[in-house]
């Protein structure tokens, strides 16, 4: 099950990166790891650094991808972003991309939420 979830997550991250690049974002780092966890994508949107959490679900049986982005996860991403910035001042924000996959792994929906605050 864990391998299945990892593969689904990687598929979602790849799809989210392609989606953001089509919007003009520069994806320059994937899977930045710290002792607090991992940031899926780090991008540049004009002069702003964007820390992106990608949530991927296959089907809607157990809810939407958005439902898995909790306050706890938001706070983790925020802490990891601070570690990444190492105290430097920078215009930045946290975005969330929800990716839904069908049973055949085809993308059935992508939703992008800018400047998420929980």
C-alpha cells in the first residue's frame, strides 16, 4: 500500500509541476527534505518564491485531495519554508495543488489554490 501511495504521490507531483509550468511558474526544486518533512515543489512565480504542497487522490471514495491538507500539514510546510529560506527575507507564499486521478491513473482534475492560509 505504501508503494502504491508513493507512486500516486509522484504522479500527482509530476502533473502539478507540468500544470504550474504551463501557468508560467519555474519549478526549480522538487522534494526538498528537512527534519520537519518534505516540500513537494519549490517554484518561482515572477519575483515570488512559492512553496507548493501537492495532494493527490485516486477517485473520490475517501474524499477530495483538499480534505487531506490540514492545518497541521500547513504548519509543517511553513516551518520547512523557513528552513529553506535560512532567515533571508524573500517574497514567498504557500500554494496547494489538488490532483485527482482516475482508476487508469489519468488526471481527472487539477485545482490550484494560491496563497493558502489555514
